[in-house]
C-alpha cells in the first residue's frame, strides 16, 4: 500500500516552474539552430532549381539550332528599369529564309516564354560574360543581322545579354560565356549578396554555368 501510494503521488505531481523554464530554454536553443539551417537549405535549393532552369533553356536553344538548322539566342534581361531584371531568361530563333536570301532582324522570333528564376536569385552582372546589347557589328560573337526590339511584359528592353547557338550546336562567340547565379538582388546597377564572402568581395554561395564554345554544352559548377 505504501509503495502504491508513492507511485500515485509521483504520477500526480505536476511540472515545477524551473522544469518548464528549462524545457522552454532548450526548445528556443534548438529552434535557433534548426530554423537557420532550414532557411539556408531552402535558399540553396532555390539556387539549384534556378540553375536547372537556365541549363534547360540553354539545352533547348542548342537542340533547336541543330534540329532546325537555325541560329538560336539565349537572352538574359539586364535592363535596370525592368522589374525582375537579371532574373529573366528567354530564347529567340533566326530561321534561314526559304529563298536563300540574307535573313533580316525582323526574322528573329521568340520561341519560348520568358522564364523568371527563383525569387532572391539573380544573374550576377559582375560575372556575366555573355555578349551585350551594346556590342556593334564587327565585335566578336555579334550576329548579323542584329536583334529586333526585345519586349518583356509590354516594355521594350534597353539592355540585355545573349549567346548565339549555331546549327552545328556550337556557339558563334569565340570565348566560352559564363553566367553566375547568386543569392542577392540588384538595385541601381549595384549588387547586394545575401550571403557575401568575408570582406564583401563576392558571394559565398553561387552556381556558375559555362557554355562551351566548341560544343554548346553547359558546364555546371556548384561549389
């Protein structure tokens, strides 16, 4: 009977204030460790998803050029006046004319919808080595004819960067262009990295995509 009474008293005993506070403190500490880890994982996943989007577009551009015997352009919008610039990619195509005459700028047409990579992920303008809209005829890698006005969300894009795939699958440009995706944003031409390196010299996390000139294939570097 004494033993039974002891167990009943023990089972009916509530938590003390000290015990409750201890549990709350442990819970807060665990949350402070787990939540940033989950957030970081989510950002890294967004970076990988965005990289896959760009790779898929590049591959589509290459395959289209080869299958249709046409030049195809992968374009990234860089116009600072456009909301979402440095996050928007698309494809254009220049079909050969059936009569064999020289194609004109008006023969370029968009063959994919504009694709926006994940929010919080941008194409780092400091590491973008695509051809630029400011290039002129005679500049290495600049196609002839030039592009027609490029429109995004009803607005003419004043600046953009691009690479050209040829019918053989290789690039028109003489160097292997690169686009680097990072966590951050661009405002007034200035880049702010979400997770900068010590000293703010660059991003701590990035995904670098290099399109090999001789083959048009994409090399992905995820450190």
